[in-house]
C-alpha cells in the first residue's frame, strides 16, 4: 500500500489544466423593436481563460474569403460588443455587453472572435535540419446579423 501511495505521489497526472471556452449562442440576429438575444462566454475548463475579443464588420457576407473591417475602422458602426478583454475563472459564465448604436442603412453582418491569450509553440524541424518555431493561435467565433427595421403588413380597410 505504501509503495502504491509513493508511486502516485511521484507520477504525473494524465490530465492537463486548460481553459475551455463555450459561446452561446453561436449566432444572434438583431432586429429593431424586437427582443434582443444575449451572448454568453463560459469557461468550462479547469484553469483561467484570458481572452481578447475582436469585432469586425463582414464586407462580403457569404463569399470566400471573408473581407473583415475592424470596428475601429468602421465610420458609423451600428453595433458595439464589449469588453475587448475578458478573464474567465473556471466555471464562470459572463454575459457580453451588446449595444445597438442605431439602425444601419443596410443589413450588416458582424464577426466577433474570442482569442485566448496563450500561444502554443511547437519546434518543427525543416528538411535542412534547422529547427523553426511554429506558433498556433486559435480563435472562437460567432456571428451577429444586424437587420433593418422589418416592414409590417398593414391590411387596408375596404
């Protein structure tokens, strides 16, 4: 029994601590004069998550590759998602602030990307035998559709 306890004390545990991000829902639709949805970011992992939140206007919705314009470059943005940096403790759920700044002139599609502030670096050996670092950055994205006011059908009396 003592040998087993000693082995358990010196052996590494198989699990690694990691933050795991869950976004709900993955897409939202904002229509004037209708109840607006909410965006939640949740850490379902067992270590803190440090996130950068980026908002961009999709200039060519439905086409590939997407052309994105950062919120700071949009002349009159119709939507603002805050905060731009976020720390989530293990198990914490946070409601993001989404503010409509007016009705847009046309329908708009916004991409919101959550990027963990951790960089995974892998040493890769090239064909000539030289080691080169390879950095990997993962982003979790969601889409917000901001629509014009819906046209209402008014029956005409005869």
